[in-house]
C-alpha cells in the first residue's frame, strides 16, 4: 500500500486533475484490520491536505459478503475441474500408451486405478 503506485495521494490528485470534486476510496480488504482502521484513513487525510479542493470518503472493506462466498466457491470448483481434466488426460494418455511402446507398462495399471477416482469429477460438471 505504501509502496504500490499510484499511491492514494497520487490517485486523488489524478482524479482532481480529471475534474472530480469527490473521491471514494474503496479498499479491497476482507476485514477491518489495521490498514482499514489506521493506515488508509491517515493516507486519505494526508491526500486531502495536499488537495484541499477535493472531498474524500472511505468505503467499507469488501468483507465476507455472500457474493465473496460464491466467488470463492466458483474458484474452488474451477480448480477441482481443472485437476480432474488433467487427471483424465493423464489416464487417457496412459491407457493409450498400452499400445505405444514409449509408455511404460507400469503406467497402464496406474491409469486404470485412477479411473474410478474420476467419477466425482464427472459429477461436478
């Protein structure tokens, strides 16, 4: 936050240069930790001193909103599906390798053993 650019003061300045008279700082945080309670208000106050012609307010952090829960669930499901697709590709390659001398024979039983584990993946789709 203190290192990343644009800083809050730089962003407020850019908004003012673009004609804004009011800026809302919307922090991307899940909880009201130290940054929300202390750091951001101090940085906003400093920006307002630097740019007295602009009004600044701070929105509440994102928090644990039901939409965040849905987003996280979606990301987890996508990762599981990706893992299932990779496992299916590996199993398919190993099964196809039974006819290919380049694939070790030990890979075929491993792929066959992995195949029952694919059932949960197929149900997720």
